[in-house]
C-alpha cells in the first residue's frame, strides 16, 4: 500500500540513490521464492531505514521479524565499526534465503539471526540498544515496545512498520486495523517517547526515547 500517487512514488524512487546489486537480487528472489513477498520492506522503505541508520550510526540494532533479511541488510549499512545487529525470526522457512544473502552482505560478521518467538528472545537481549525495527506479529507491538524500551538509552530510536494498515485505519477498521489503531493510540500517549507517524509505504511510526 502506498499513500501517495503511484507515479509520484515511482518518481521519488527514481530520484533516490539505488540500493546495492545484492539488495536488488534479494528483492527479486523474495518475489520468486516466497508466498508472501509483500512482507519485504523493499526498495523505498529499505533506503529510508538505511538512511536513518547511517545518520544515527548505531552500535546495537535489534530487528523483530527477519523474513528474507532485506531490512536487516539495509539497517546494517549504518553500523559503527564495532557495531552489531540482532534480528529475530520465528519461522525457519526463510532461513535459506536470509542466511545466504546476509552471508554475502558487507556487514555479514555483524549480523546475528536469533530464532524463536520475539517475546521469548527479547528478555535475553543485552542492554544498550540504539535502534529497533519492529516488523513481526502486529498484535504484540505494544509488548515488544514494553520489553525493549528499558533496554534502550535516552535518544534510542524505535521504528514500527505497518502502523497505517493499508489505510484501513481511517476506513472500515478490520480486526487488524483495530489492533494497529489501539497500538497507535497507546504509543501516542506514552510519556517515555516522542512519536511521529509517517505515511511511508504502509505507515512507519518513529518513537524516540526521551
Ligand atoms: C513483515 S515480515 C518482516 C520483513 C522484514 N523486516 C523486511 O523488511 O524485509 C514479518 C516476519 O516476522 C516473523 N514473525 C512473526 N511473528 C513473529 C514472532 N512472534 N517472533 C519473531 N518473528 C515473528 C514472520 O515469520 C515474518 O518473517
């Protein structure tokens, strides 16, 4: 889902710096080899995540929901020399793809995939997280934030995907859109963060820890 005119979106993409050949091929393989290719962040959102990471220069990134590894590789582009990225995935169905493409990426030594339910894995993560990308089970977004916030320093940034849920959030309100609306309402009143909901792709909410 795009919230701007398709042609305008294409113009924005054309006028933005290309992704690496590796990411172009990973996006292509994701479409050829998975049943739900639309789960991938893809070119434009991927460039946004990369840009944010390169501005922030994090030493410790956490991603919830690896899928084929596209966003993990984009986010890793801003890691410091000693930085690391932990990405959590429940489903081993995608491990062939993400392991091979992460293995070919320039930051491969810094990226670690943890398998399991994020709700069980997050409590075992170290403190000091600088940047988080939340992109797994929509009904657990609030719990992800509650578990991750205490592990982040002041100025730590979280980004949550799909927070406009196909635009349904202001229309008929499907069950999933209601879940997202509840999350958006909760995060909007949460005193520990400043938030900004951006109409990029399916909605990206940025949350900055105060
Ligand atoms: C939208 S995809 C992630 C896309 C990826 N972040 C990207 O942009 O390329 C969501 C992923 O979260 C995983 N997932 C769903 N529930 C999960 C959970 N409870 N714990 C960990 N991963 C989960 C799914 O298997 C799926 O691969």
